[in-house]
């Protein structure tokens, strides 16, 4: 039951973050507090935004009024620590619900791989090859993913080394050499302006 309660808390909280001041976000979190016996949160949470109680569904308004009356009669104690806060513009914060993923969840070289995919989508084959080469130097295990998602860029994979065909140079076009292709368009613009 406790695991299910924690899961429901995450779902209700995420729903509130996505919907902001809409009735369904506030309603769902208020109902969660009632069902999870987190009664000390219910009235103070709804009261964080003036008029939020008026937007609750009718059956939830009755529940809120009952808990509000109990809360007032017991001395209007504050929310348990850490308290929830309303930051304005439909944004709520609650330290208890700040979730972060371990850095190890993102494989080494993945950002370079993503850059290669974006460059390929933009038909910038040289940048795609360069980014993929960088990703595979950092993490050779991305080879299988590269074969599946970037077959246009990976010409031959042999002996654990990616072999890319040399770029075809169109003499009618001029190229700017950028050693770090994923630095962004802003830096590229600076390089172009400074080259003239």
C-alpha cells in the first residue's frame, strides 16, 4: 500500500505541475491528501491560492469545507515540513517532490550521439559524422545504436572502429572548419563574422 501511495503522490503532483491552476490538478492533489491521510496538507494547500477552493468540484468542495473546519478547530497548524509553496503563474514547489535522476542514467557520449542525429536530420552529413565519431570515441557501445538509428552516417564498422567515408567536397561551396561542431549556431555566427 505504501508503494502505491508514493506512486499516486508522484502522479498527482506531476499532474498539478502540468495543469497549474486548473481545477483537475488542485482537485486530484486534494483528493490524494484525503485518501493518503495527509490531512494536515489539505486545507493549507488549497488555501495557497485565493479562490482555488471555489474551483473545486462540488463533492471535493464539501470534502475541503469539512477538512477546513477541522483544521480551523485544531488551531490552523502549518503544513508539515517541508511545506508546499505557490510561486505564482500556476507554479507550485514542494521540496518533498523534487526528483532527480542519477547522472549515470545517461550513457557517456549520448549527447554527442544526439547531436549527430540532429545534424543528420538537418542534412549536415559532415557534422553528423564528426559528432558520431566523438560519441563512439567516448563510448564504443553506442555502435549498435548508431547502426540502427544513423545508418546513413555509419558506412562501415569493423574491428570496433568506425570508418566513415571522406567528405565529398563541392568546390562551389565554402566550408568553415569548426573543431567542436556542437557549440551552437551563436558561436558559428561569431566564427563566420570574424573570418571576414
